[in-house]
């Protein structure tokens, strides 16, 4: 098995975990789950930015940089998808007859 494929699969698994939204608790604490998801997104983006800055200034590990950028890309794509769904739902509500 190619070691690059194994490393890529591991990186993808880590990125996927970073962007998954925690399921709301049984007591309906969805606001807490949403704030936790936003916090995870922010941490992922900040980690990617800090590693990119470190790679440009001090020559940090290129593998860590690629992994962090992949995680950041996945997090941003997830956020954009959620935003699009929210806008679509809002527009659908506006089209409803009163």
C-alpha cells in the first residue's frame, strides 16, 4: 500500500472530525451545539493560518501545513454549504403566502 495514500486517508479522517457538528443533546440544547461548532470552525481556521505563517517565516513542516490547509478547506466548504442551506430556507419562507 502506498504510504501517501495512508497519510492522506489519516489527514482526511482528522479533517472530517474537526468539521463535524456535535449532535444536539436529548434536552434540546441545540444552541450549545451550534456555538461549539462555530468554535471548532474558528479553531480550525486559526490553526491553518498559524501553520501557514510558520511555514512562510520559519520553514515549518510541509506535511503539517498541507494537513492543516486541507482541514481548513473542508471546514470552509462545510460552512459555505450550511450558509447556502440557511439562505435557501429563508428565501423559501419569504415565498410563502401570508
